[in-house]
């Protein structure tokens, strides 16, 4: 309102020009922030709450999982389960989760080459029978 009591039209947002004052300290802050995010991508990806229960059958649908340790940037131990693009944080102390992780981390044993050993035995038997 002007001093005479008349309304003046407000300028449209299209005509308003914004200017940003990019001081050197502000640019330094932005640079350090981007550097931090690049070096520590998991810094803001920590589980802050975990579930102490897990629904039946959910472990069968897990696409991948990660173990979050309570050191460094994250302050809570958790198992992060990725299911259909979603992230679920569960306690690593759940018995079902422990057993499931143990089976997933199991290194397959190298089986002895039974076929080659059998062939050698069979050949030796034939040699003793024919010889």
C-alpha cells in the first residue's frame, strides 16, 4: 500500500531477478561438503532404527544385504536387507537372521574329483583282470 492508500501491482515472479552472492567462504564450504559426500557415501545411509522381529518368508526375498557395524559413522549394529529396491534394517541378534547369514556366507567346499578317481580305479581293476 502506498501513502495515498492505493494498491500497486506486485511484480510477477518472471520479472524478478535473483542474484546470489557467492563469497569465497561459501564456495569453500560447498566444495568441502561435496568432497565429504564423495569420500563417505555411506555417511548418511546408516540405519538409525532396527527391527527386533522379522516376518516369515522375508529372508527368501532378499536381493542383497550389508552388515552395518557400530563404529565410525554409524552408531548402531544392523543388518541391512534390500528387498525390491527397499531397505530394511534388522537386528543382527535375531536367530533367524544369524542362521540365514551363516548360510549365505558359507564358502562352498571343493568336492574331490570323484569321477577321475573312479576312472583310475576302474582302469586299474581292468588292468589287473586282463593282466
